[in-house]
C-alpha cells in the first residue's frame, strides 16, 4: 500500500555524487527530470538512471510528479539478478511504493529494476551493490567490444 511518508535516505543529488565519486569515468546526461549514467557518451545503454518526473513512463505508474521529493532509481542488471531481486513480485505491483525493488514499469523486459526513494539502509545494503553490478557489467561489455575491435 502506498504511503506519502518519504523514507529517510539519500536524494538524487547524493546518489549522483556517490556514482561520480566512485566512477569518475561515468558519462552523464541530464535533462529536466532525469539523469542518465553510462560509460560512453556515444552509446547510452545506461547502467543507472534517476528520474523525478513521470514524463518518461506510460500512464504515470510511479506517481513521481505529483508527490514532492519523490524520485526513482532505475538500474540495469543481469537476468539472474533481476530474477533474484524482483522475480517474485506480483503481476501488478504498486509502482508508487517507496523503498521496494520492483521491475521497471516500462523497461522490465530489458532487465531494469527500480526503487522509489530508498531508505538509507536499503541504499547502502541493496541499491549500491546493484549500481556497482550495473556499472561493472557495462564496463566489461565495453572492454570486450574494445578488444574485439582491436583484434
């Protein structure tokens, strides 16, 4: 059940700062309501996005725009992680629920997961390791591509 009480945790700016501090090679694109993180300015299969508006969704399932301070962190993960983290979520989850991992409301079929306003403990214990995984997966793919193009 959705509640309007925001969890205490890092906001979009703090999460952005954490990503850029840990991974200074990260390319970002910011537009009103969204920041996209990738390892290549030419290719944006991103590893993480942070959105503060429903403008990128179909049907406004997360109800971001109407609630002050609400944001969603989206993370691209591998199939095994996707199944482990959100594979048992009911068919019609409450996409407006805070501090709970859910399949991304639009890009779940591309193995993206999302969480609204993670609490401090969820961020440190669950979100950050998934951001690391997403970054590392993209870095490995970029390295494989570079090796293949030089071979």
